[in-house]
């Protein structure tokens, strides 16, 4: 019963949030001229980007003061959840993932021996204030541009490379777009997920988390897209994969595909490799704190074997779709998401 009460309360919180945004939009439309509203919204956007820019510059200076690096993983939170088709809890994920990264139950050293306390390995530039911008009536097209612009600000401060804490999977589109545009060409994308996220639109939402990779592929931002862990796919998902030349590795064939997937060499001839990890790629037994339960998934070690054996220059990545509203009381899935971030940060840095 306590779970049901908690679930109902979380649904109520999401409804209240949406109602508040709609109310603000209505008031803005009635009380403020369009020009005045746009100018005010632009000031909010400028403030958000200034926060990212100055945080990023500071962290770059700290890395250089320690002797510099070739690539430093840079955490950037994108607490966006309203493009979820089921639950919006991923909007609350970034602080829980950060807490898991630095939880005292584990030390700061990754499996390959890199110490995350070394700022040359990983820095954190905070969160994009997504909710604050939505409260001002700023819509998805402009929000996505803010995400892209924020990622570009990170990339301008060499050697920083973006590692995104999110949020629902809709954020992968503006992030990959930014990386491709900044580097001047497409990247190879390795995508771990139970779902292909290739709908042309889902329930009328062009920016849905179920459509993010359709946006990436139609924009030409990925040369190759490899999707691993797929086990919830319909006719449209397969047709879209064929249309875009997506390489899908479904769980029903995983034992056969494992040797290939554990020896990947990506990025040659492209601008690098992007890693996207949807936490629901895992079997729910390993990660209960997700919105979409889909049995028969990967183990955490399956993902690690593929990631740690991967050959290629990782230019960015994300860990998405952790939903703290469905996690256990002791936040076990937050620790799983944090472990993904820790190990991906180690793999990216050099």
C-alpha cells in the first residue's frame, strides 16, 4: 500500500508541475505582449548559458593547473523528463546519480584504476536549469537548442568532453547534434536500450524520448548507430531501422552476437564515438528504478564488457532514464546509474 500511495503522490506531483507550466503560459499570453515575453525568456536563456559557460571555464582552468589532459569527462546535468511517454520521474535523476557517484559505500577509484577525485579525469559543471526555463513558458524547440548550446560550451574548453546526466532519452538528440556540428561531421553511436527510440513521432510529440534516434539519424548526425539490448520493438521500429541503416542487436540473439559486441572498433572514418546508456537496457532485476520494465535484458557486467573492450575515441556520452520515483528506498538503481557514469567517465578520459 505504501508503494501505491507513493506512486499516486508522484503522479500528482507531475500533474501539478504540468498545471503550473500551463498556467504560466496562459498568464503570459494574457498579460504580457509577445515581444516582451520573448525578451524576458531570452534573458533567462542567456543566464542559463552563462552559468554553464562560467562553470566550464573554471573547470578547464583547474584541469590545466593540474598539468592538463587529453580528454576530461565533464558531467552536465539535463533534468528534463516531460518528453517521457509514461512517467516524468527522470527529471529528478541528476542529483541522485551524483550522490551515488560519491557515496561513501565505495571509494573513488574506477575498475580500470582511475581516481575520480583527480579533476583531470572528471569534472562537474552542474545542471542546465530546465524546469526554470519551462516555468517561463520556453518550449521544446528552444529548450533543445539550449541543451545543444550548453554542450558546445563544454566542448569549447579543451580538454573537456560532455558526459550527460539525465533526464529522459529525448536529450540525446540535441547532445549528439551539438557534438556532430561542433566536430564537423557525424559520429558513431553505441546505444544501450530496451527500446530503439526510432518512432517518427510518438503520440504526436516530435521530441519524444521514443523518437530521439529518429531525429539523430534524419539529421545525419550519426554515421553508424548500433543498438544493443533491444527487446521491445514493433513493426515501425524495424522499418525505421531499415530506413536509416541502424544495426540492431536484439536480446533474443545476444548469445550469438556477444563475441562481436565485446570486440567493437568504432569511430574510424567518423568524428569519434558517442555512448548512450539507457538504464532500462538492464534486466529489471538489476535496475528497478526505471519507468519502463522490460524483462530479459542485459546484466550490468554485459554492458561493462562491451564498454571496457570498446576501441575508439569517445567524444561524448549520456546516462539516461533513471527514475528515482520508482527506485528502492535505499536507491539501488541510483548506484547502478552512478556506476555507469563512473566507468564511462574513466573510459572517456585520457
